[in-house]
């Protein structure tokens, strides 16, 4: 199947580096792409996949390294330039205008007509040509929005493909497709591949990776972990590469965890779930216990924490907190019953950027008290001051707008808000996302400290070592389903990876 | 002279208070107000004169305060709604409805104190309608309040029909005292407006309502997850705007002794929005500046009064207003403030 390796590479990216203020997004990454291959690019959120792709397609400029196209060094300053060299991208969200006809959507973009005047007769003909490349036979005068997502996805690909397109980047093209639609898309990908196109395929569905790709590259924290022939790497090794190994020191400091057994049941979920979000699951949290949530990107980690908190409304099962029925509770009720939640996406769901650190910390506590009983200003300042000291939030004063803080400090403010509401149960979704290693260890230590004080914690994380270091028990998720739990002494990387990979891992 | 200025540049550091003032939000609107008054004073020599006529203070400064009251009240409600990242276009129509309700109930012979409460209740009801559309039906605020903006004046005319609508003029000692009367030399409506401002300020700043409104306006999703009832908060904001518009309606209706739904308070929503924006509020929501909103309303009224007194033809009024608003907004913009701020500190070093 793979005679491509002897060909000359179409794209060679060498020692690519890219930094954003405060973050090293990519360092020293090599990436090669041969004609006629499907190359899967894997990694968790923030691993650097989209940065690498944006550099390839000219949307971002690199800080270091070189890109060669058919052996010649190139420098793209815009996506237009990359497109002119035959590199096209289809993004996850379909970038089409739903109310416009297929023809009009396919005509958008750099005009090749004289004086920018569009001849609709020609445009229709060109649209049909583009679609016929994908063997897609639809009425080009219908609005794009009237077709299924799969067809829209194909139209987007048709839009990206030109006569001279030689490299096609597909960013999570199957995220919103069902099995049948995915099969259709894969047939087309195989066809394009047979015609010598080089295809970059980004996804988090491992089954699809093995089904369609020839080679696999794994990124983690901005580094290339490895590039493999798909036929030569097992599913377990692949998962192991995606989920890192970085927390050695923390692991050591926390070796003494779980001196005492777990306390009484704090939270019991039975058959809790929601269609298309997460299959019904059972979950129990005890006082003085940390339960880790492990699974790959898109496996349902975030969804589980949100279902428990009520940020996503469940449509099946029940939830009891301290013996009280909390099924179908709103975030507000959950908070009142002593659950606090720190969301993964700080900017969108965590912080109110224009408000001060003090106001952000007070928000949940004040919401619990109600609007009439405002906490006196002096007490607000006292609590904010205590939190700033206890969590080590680096700021000159509590009145600074929270958007001016660094990522790690913002994360601590979200945590401070949850703690200020004095919860018995704490749900943390990716508590260490995007923060530096020092703060990383601090937060893990804090999690263990809260647990020893009798709090029940649920910690979702993409960092396997973090889960291993912090948890007394681990719940494992795969493809939007809870597949099992690992307890006490059995908690280690290999056991978790084996469970994430599932039973069919032997095939590869 | 040039030598002296060079000296000051190298030797004297700019005091901290000057830097604070230059970078403060309040400086440009207040400066604009002072400048307008100075210009008006230089054009018309008696501008600052204040006399006592018939047991009440008179003069241009009093007149500016007096005339700014309805706009200021409406603008305060608008500031609260804008704080939630919303907008209320229906305020003028609410005033029209309130006026019609007042005349209708007077013709029906209600006690005038009851009529005052009926009028305020009408405003609250209008606010509840807007709040329902925005928070429960999730209609975009500009569209949701446009509905009442369009329908409101028609509703006012229908209410006038309830008593025949032939003679909408009325007399009411109570309401007219509240609008045009005075207590110890001071116009009643100024005292009334100050009381309403204080009550609103206490409600916003001495309860957690202000924090909740600002957090919902700043990030509704995060506020919800933090336990704030975003929908209820938004609803309350529109009710407050309806109530404050009703107060403005009472004062305006009593002032003219009549109900004129077609033309009363026409375009007041635009002045109210302008007042909020001049006061430093952003239509992106997330912050409420009550005091500065009042300054904003005063800037608008001072401009109008000053142009009229200066003897310029009235058509210049609107153009001058536009220019002043433009320059205040420009000076308030983050970029301009940064530029001016760095200019000041460069002089300091």
C-alpha cells in the first residue's frame, strides 16, 4: 500500500519553531509529507497541531526552521500565497455561507474574471466541475444550508480543491459526521490519494486514524514525539505518546497519598447521561477522595464534569448529593448544595475579564448569598486577600482586571472563586491547562491538600501523569462512554492506557 | 517662554495626581461640560447669573439641570440595561404610554396619588415585557425593544381613546408640583431626581445587583456557571429601565399638562444612549457608571442650552452636538487615552 516512501517528498518542514507571548507553541518540529499519502496528525488540545498547520498554510509565520516544497525553500506570508502553491485547507467549522447557493459559495474567493465581474454561467460550469472531482452530483443552485453536514463538508473540500492543489489539509473533517457520511468522505479521500495528492488528516478518532492513514505523527506540548507507519505502531503505544510523562517530581512528593481510606459518599450518579453527549454512567465520589477522569480528547471528560454540575442538562438517570436528589439541577442549585466547578475554557466559561480579581473571586459566593445580602466590602477584600495569598496569585492588588493576569494566575482565580464558595465537592476540568510547570505542581499539591481536608474532588485531565499523581481512583472514558474504573494500587500509566485503548487494541 | 517650558520638561516631574486625572475615565466628560459652560459664559455675559423668582431659583445653570432631568432618568435606566450588554429602544414609547395612562386615570377620577402609582406600574409592566422578550424568548435586545418602540405610541393613542381622546389636557396639583414646583427655592424635580439617583445607586452598589449585572454583561456563560441567574438579572435590568422611564414620563407629562403619544420624548432613546456612552459606558456591556451617565446627560443638555443662548440658528445645534460627542468619544477611546497618557509621562521623565 505504501510505495510512497521512495518518492521525493512534496513538503518538508524542518526544525519549525513558534512562540506566542508566554507560550512556546512549537519547538524543533519536523514534518514531511509525500505525494499519495494520508498523514495523520495527532495530539491533545494545545499540543501544537493547529499551529503547525497554520504555519504550513501561511496563516502564521514561523519563528524558526524552513519549509521546502518539492525541494525548493518557500516562505508563505498569507494563506493566499500557500494556495497559489497548491496547499489548501478545510477547517473544522465549515467555512461556507449557509444562505448562499452552492455555486456562489464555490465562486467566493480570489476572482479570476476580468475586472472582478462574475459571469454566472461560467461560475455554474466551474462549480459543477469542482463537484464532479468529488463525484458529487447535487443541485448547485440550492443554498448550502439545505444540504446535510456531510455534503456541506464535501462542498467545502471542493471549494478548497483546485486543478493545481497538491496538498490538502483536513482539520477534524469527521467531527460532525455519522458513520455512513464518514465512509463517503473516506472513499473520496482514497480517490484523491490515488491521484497523488498529499493529505494531512487531523482527528481524535483513533479508529479512523488506523482506517485511512499511511503514516502518523504525534505532537505533544509543541514537540514532535514521533512519526510512524500506521501499520507499525500499536494503539497503546500511540496513546502513550499522546499523553505525556512530565510530572516526575510531583509524583514523588505525592507518593504518600491516601493515608486514610475514603470517607462517606458525597455524590452518587446513576445512569446519568445525555444523548449524543455521553452514554449513561455510574459515578460515586467520597469525602477525602480524588477521582481522576482519564480519556483522550473528545472522549467525554468535559461532558462528564458538566453533567455532574448541571451545566449540561442530563436526559437520563439520577444524581444524589449528600443523599439529596439533585437530578436535573441547574449550576446554581448545584452550587447551593456545595458543588463547585472550574471549567476548562477559562476565557469563555470561567472569568469575567473586565471585572477585578476581587469581584471574580466573590462571584460564586455572592450568588450563593443572593443579591440582597451583599458581603461588606471589607470582608470581600479580606477573603480576596486570603485567596491571593493562599494560592499565590501574582498581582500587586486585588482590584486589577482579571484579563491582565497571566494564564496560570487566571486559572488560580477560577479556583479561588470555587474555593470561596466553600464547597464539599470540587469538579476540576483541566486545572493545569496552559500553565507553567511550577504552577502545575502547586495545583496538584493543592488538590491533594483539599482532599486531605475532606473534600471530594473530580479531576478531568489530558495529562496522564497528573491523573496518576493526584487520584485515589480513576474513571476511564472512551468515545463518549465510561468504560471502567481503576482503583488504588492498580493506578498506573499502563493500566489506564490499556483501558483507554480498549479490547480491540491487539489488532494493530 | 520656550526656555521655561523646556525647563519644566527636564526638571519637574508630573505629579501623580495629574497622571491619575489624565488617565481617569471621568476627566473628558467633566472637562467637556466645564468647557461648554465657559464658552457659553463668554458668549453670554449673564450666563452664570442665578436669581430668585417667585420663590424658586432661576438661571441658566438651574435651567440646564432642570431640563436634563428626564433625559438623565432615562439614561440611568439605559446605563443599567447597557451594563447587561443590552439596549432599550422603547424608552420614548414607555413615556408616551405613561402619559396616556396618567390622563386616562385623571379623566376617570382616580385620586392623584393612585395615578402616580398607576403611571409607575405602567412603566414597570412595559419593562417586564421587554425583559421577558430578551431573557425568556432570547430575542436580541435591539429587536425586542424595537417592538415596543414601534407599538408603544400606538398603544398610547389607544389609551387616549378610552376616554374619547377629545381633550387630553389636565390639571393635577400633585403631579405638577412634582414636575414644575419647588421646595425651598429648589425645583422639586431636581430633588426628586436626586432621590431616585440615590435609590438606584444604593440598589446597584450597596446590594450585589450591580456585580451580577456587570458579570452577566461581561460574560453571561461564565456568570451562569458561577451560579448567577443570568436570565433573571437581565429581566430586572429592563424592569428598572421601564420604571425610570416612567418617572421621566410623569415629569414630562405633568410639565406639558397633556398627553401627546405621537411626539412626546421623540428620540429620547438616542440622547439616553449618548449620555451613557459619553459617561464612559461601552455598548459591549459589563460596566455601569451611574454618576458619569448623569454627567453625560448634563453635557448634552448644556450643549443644547448653550447653542440656543449663543444666538446661533437652531440648525447648528445638532451639528455642534455631533462634533462635541465625537471629540469626547475620541478622547475616551483606549488608544487616545494611552497616547495622551504616554505623552504626559514622557514629559515627566
